[in-house]
């Protein structure tokens, strides 16, 4: 959540909400003017007049994405001109604009502005939908459409518009680099409510695995539960990561070790974070845990102490705390981090590798693959694999 613009600056790369949507046009007698905007008077007439020649530009800049930044706001538009003798001066100029904070990254909104403008353009060509509202002075239909777009895009990052028999779908497409390949032991968890997603937006395989993404099932288990080829599950999850629908967290195990981060101190200061933590980690909505107990459990996570050790010591059931959700919330909010074990084979020229198992170790354990991944590859539990490795004098662990 943003707690003020002091931490944000132009070029910081952060996305922000759409603050306003307005439609402006070139009137044959009044010149450039705003026909309709939501919320009303967000962009004042004085500010608009200052930049109107950039927002309703010359012919050379028509049908180009334009961005104008001034006085704390960034205006993004796609100006269009329709040549037809039925209009005054034989042409109709209009520009639908999104307004964001000056520091906000808006490149992901550019295709949205263009598609929405093309939608309005097609309706104007068919029924004069825009110009009729402008001439009559009654833009209720346009105002309603803008309100829907701003509300849906800000809350759900997608919007479906229907005017008469014409329908269009708008979806915010994140322009990101490709995420790292998804591994079988990683656990996808939703960043938004699953109810906010429309099934039509995703392919059949993605819709098949979505019900099994609960923050605890790892990729290999989801593939098993859905009877879907694991490579397809990995590809679907990677696609969801790309679009910011899910993120990946470590698999939950009672033998796992976590360590508190400096961000944990925010749990003592931020009331909003405290409320979220209490509600998320509760065993039952009717009995909420205390913030002090949640903090003590997080603070008790350190090197050498597993989740099982912590539960035996602090008894979360008696404190109304769901330890699985406690760990998940802590990882998502950066309050704790997972401590991984990486086995490494010590190559000793004087020692012979006596068993077939030892030969496997020599080939496999290079310090780059953690125990979680090895467990998924071998179909073993963490305790079984760790017990085998600890019996081998040629294997050591890197903990980090």
C-alpha cells in the first residue's frame, strides 16, 4: 500500500492507480475542451488550456500514444481525427485520456488507452455515439462508461464494456521481463482474490489448475492432483507469475528453518499490517490471536530452529494461531525468509566411492540444488533425504 508520494518519483518504475479519465474534443467554435471527465473537475480548465495543444495535437501526431506530465499528473492519450463532411470544419477531433500520478509507470496502460479509443471510434463511425452526446450536452452514457473503466481497471485490472450490441474486453498487460523458470518444488500463491478472475481470460489448462492453487500445494503436487503433464503446469504457473496473478513461495515443511528479517519490526508499528496478520493467521474467525503472540512466534524463528521446534515450544494451537498460515503470511510480507540447505560432495581423490548411492551423490550434489528440489526429484521426504546424506562423510551442507 502507498503511504504517500514522498517515496515515489518519476522513473521509479512503480505502477499507480488511474486517478481520472476524461474525453476532450476540438469544438468548432470553442476550440479544445473537456466534454466529460471522471471524477468531475479533477483536471481544471486552466490546466487543460495549458496543455490542450499537446492533447489535441496537429495532424502529424494523430493516432500516436502521447504522454504529458505537469503539476503532479501524467496524462496519457491517443488522439484521433475523423474526416467527414457531416462534421463542422469537415472533421471531428477527440482524445480519451487517462490521468495518473506523475511518478507512476504508465507503459502498461498504453495498449488499454489505444484499444478503448478504437472502441469509441468504431461506435462514433456507426452511430455518432460521441458527437451526439457532445452536441446535446448530455454525456451520461459516456460518464457511466468512464466510471466503469476506472473502477474495474483499478480494482481488477480488467474490464468488459457493452454498449448496445458492441462489446470489448480491456485487460492490463504487464510489460515485464520473463520470470525465472518455475521449479517443481515451488508453491504458487494468489496475490489477488481468486473470485476476481474471469474464467474466459485464461486457457483451459490454467482454469484446470486454478482451484488447486492454495498457497500450500507445490507444482509437482498440483500436477498430480489435476492429472496434468507437469511441464504444462510449470508453463501455466510461469504465465500467472508473469501477469502478477501469483507469486512463488517455498514449500511448507515442519522440518524447515526460517529466519526473521529486519522488516519484522513493522509488525509492532503498522496497525494495518497487524490487522491483516491477525485475520490471516487465525485458526478460526471467531477466535483471533494476539499480535504479541504472533510477533513472538516470528521472532523465535532463527538458524538451527525448525518450525516443529518452534511449535513444540510455543504451542500455536493454544494461541489460536495457524502455523502454516503464519509462515505463509510472513514470507509474503517479507517478515521472515526461508533458510535453505544445499548439499555439496567433497571430492577426495584418495577416497573411493564405495556404493551406488555415493556415485549418485558425486554426480548430483554440487551445492546449487537445495534439499526441497532434491526431495521432489527423488520422491523422498526432507527428513529421509537428510538422514541419508548425513550418513555420508563425503557430503557437507551449505546453509543460507
